[in-house]
């Protein structure tokens, strides 16, 4: 399972974000089936990040999306990502 996990992560890092939606869904299903609670939470967090980044890219003036994204990072203790 570790090898499959590495392959998914490599693909997600190298596939253009606009084409990665289906890949995120497949990776999420894989982790739900084979992963631990922590890995499932990481996948969900990554998917939410992807969604917020997509919203912000489409409309940089969407302050609600910006603040939701910031709150997400704050909740996970990723203060360096907020800056």
C-alpha cells in the first residue's frame, strides 16, 4: 500500500491541478479503504486546500474563500502556510 500511496502523491504533485480532481477522488477512496485515520484526514485536508486554491484562482477577490482557507490552515497549525 505504501508504494501505491507514493505513486498517488507523485501524480498529484505533477498533474496539473485542473486535471487532478478525479485523481483526488481515487486517492481519497484508496486512503479510506487502506489508510489510517491520519492519512484519511491528510487526504481530506489536501482536497479542501485544492478546492480553496481553485476558488481563489478563479476569483482572487473572493475574500470568503481566502478567510476559509486561512482558517483551515490555522486549524491544522500550519501558520507558515498562512503567510
